[in-house]
């Protein structure tokens, strides 16, 4: 392992973790294990930085199971490497960092975890896998999605949602697909490991609820922590006249507690699925969660080779985690704001009930709300992040300004209601830049809110920014900003206008709620969620999931 300095790390991990608390970066690489089937396991070559051997059980060699090596003896809270056994049960954990002792064990479908064996790099270590004694024991190692698939979903005939216990939201769920989306990628599964052990079991005593009242227990657990308000709102949005998601969650955990198992069993990795090496680092605070990270320029992925990774921590903290993947060291730096009075996320993310693990602590307390980050060709990192109060909109953004974009589509504020002059707003971000070479920060005071971002392929290295909470798309000419530091001069934005009159150019338009005028264009009241740039013609593409 390359050395950038000596370190001595004594650590451990709290066994208590929220679903948000484990912040992990994952590196996946193809591991082309060219072991001829006729070669005996005893002929495996284990190098000085490897651990290797054969996994067997009472049934013989175990193929397609995971071998995990984990340590807390490096410069991150936890480091782990995972490989898969071949058809003869052989494994090789390659290129393990020296200077640490590893716990090594076997996990696989049809097994329960084997005892952990301590070993150091260079060891040949044959492992004994433990066959699961029952189907119930084996199922505890299934991926959470197998358990989540047991949730009963409303029939198609129930949509759109209506009734006295029906939806009480402005926009009803129109279809079963909408309901499924809301419990998967745009709902529960957006934050939680849906179907995981914590989610599929209930500690009734801790919730102060009888084990006969599972629906009440779910209502209590959904209120816990600073995401409790959002979860209760989400549950209400998914109400149907048969009890909605709340009743279905209660039924789901009751059936699991009674011994019901997933109907489908997962297959073990096969073929090239076994040629994978996964490296994991736990590299931030236990109270924080990682929303995004960057380590190179997507347009030229050799930028910052072997360099540090930079996280984006969204609502959880102002502290940016930095991971050195060569030395396996984690450090952090605090992202500043331009205006000290910028509100904190804790002003609106108030816990309806104490956290399960963190009690009454307001562990989410960020000013910057760093959502997504990108690296440019010089290794500078650019975040969609808050740097001032959203109500302090610069004059050049508004009507009467001579800014070209303001003349076409003035913006009175980046995001959020005009009545909000005190509290945090989720998508009222601007742009914050950090230069690792100089350790200097800079702020682009954008008129528009920001969310996701991507660089264009032009000579100005234009940074394009989406905001699903605002009816415009914005951009920052980073060359101009780096040369001048002038936020106004460097930025621009536009409304979304459809060429409804078909003349191939932008004309006067009617507003979103107005009838189409065949002589004019029409403005749309929507925003991009994701954003990307076509490298061939420079056109900007965006996604929107609001329908």
C-alpha cells in the first residue's frame, strides 16, 4: 500500500445505527479470477497483501457465497472487502491494506453467518460455512427486497383513490403504478432499506404499544426523528378506503412475526457475477447520511486519479466528509455559508417524537443542505448548496434589473413561498465551490434554486443546474466566475417555454394556467429533477417525475 504518512487508529462502531447513520462509499471493480477448474485449491497463490482459501460446509465446497474481511484498524470507522467464491469454493481477498487485523467470515444464501476468524494479509485461511438449520434462519439473509415484496398492494380497481378514508391530498394517486412508485424509489425506498431487519420487526415495548396493536405501533414509529413529519405526511398521502399503507405495513409485519417467509428464494451469484470485488468504507459521522459524492470529472474520468472523494450530506450536517481511498483515511471540512443568518434545517425538521437511537437530539442541523456535487477538470468541487437566506434575493434577479435573464423571466426568490422570511427551505440552494489545492471556498449567489447539476462540454465549462421546485433551469459560466468572482455576470436562467405556435423560435407566451393561444407559445410550470447535457450538440435534457 502506498504511504502518505503513518497513522494509528483505535476505533469501534456503535451497534446502534439509524437507517440513515451508516455512510458508506462503495468501489466495485471487475476481478477476473482465471482459475482453471482442474487446478486444486492447494495450488492457489496467496500474495503478501491477500487472504485466500477454500470455503466448505457439511455439504462440501460452497460456491457463490460471499467472503467478507472487515476491520476498524485503519483510518476510517470501518473498512470491508467482499468477494465471491468460485465453483470450487475458492476465494481470494486481494490487496488488503497492511497494518490491520481483519475479521473474516462467510455469508451466503442457504447459510447463516460463520464464526468470525481473525487474520492478517498474507494468510491462507480455509473457512467453514454454516448451513442454515431452517428455512426461517436462511431467510434472514435474503435481501430486503424479498421481504418487501410480501407487502400487499391495493388492487387496480381502487384507483384513483377516493372515499372517507381516501386521499386528502391535492393531487390524487391516479393508478396502482403511482402507489408503487410512492413506496419504492420516490417514497419509503428513497431513504430506507425497505424490507431490512429493522424495518420488518417492531419493538412494541420501546414504542409503548401493545403487541396486539401493530397499526398503532407503526403510527408511533413513523413519528420518530426529524423525518417523522415527512413520513406521516407520506402515510396520509397513501391512504385508501381499506386502511392504506399503514394497515398494510401492520399486516406485513404481523405475517412476518407469525413466521411467513418470502415466496421466492434468491439465487446465489453465478458466472461473471462472481468476478466482483467490493470495497466499503464507513467515512462520516454516525449521525450523518451521505446523499452524494464525487471524485472525478465525469467528462474526463482520469481527473483526480487515486485522489480524494468528497461527500454531499444534504439535511444532516455542514461537515463534508473526505475519503482518501489509497490510505483509507477519512477527514472532514466544514462547508461555510456566505451569510451567517442562513437558517438551519432543524428549524423545519422538528421531530414529532424522539429518535429511536438518538433521543431528543436534533442531529440534522445543517445550514448548507449540500445536495449533489460535481468535480471540474481542475479538481475543484462544486455543490448545489445553500449559502444565504432564500428571502435575501439579489436585486439583479428581479423585475427592473438589466440582467438579460431577469428581463426575460424575473425571479423574486430562488425557492419557497414569499411569506417565509425566517425558516429553512429545502430547494433554496445556490452553488458553493471548494478548491482542494488552495483550501479556499467561493459562493455563486444564484437567483434560482439548485438541486442536481452537470457540466457542459463547452469552453466555458458551464455548470447547468436543475431545481424540481422552481419553473426554470439555470446555469453558471464557471470560467467567468473563476476569472471575476461576479455571480451576476456568470449566471443565467430561463423559463420553460413550449413552441406551441410551431414557428421554430421563442415568442410571447401564455402562462401555465391559460388556454393555448395558437399565435403564441406557452410557459410550463415545472422544473427539472435530473439534468444532463448532450456532448454532441450541447442540448440540455432533464427529467421530471411529477407527471
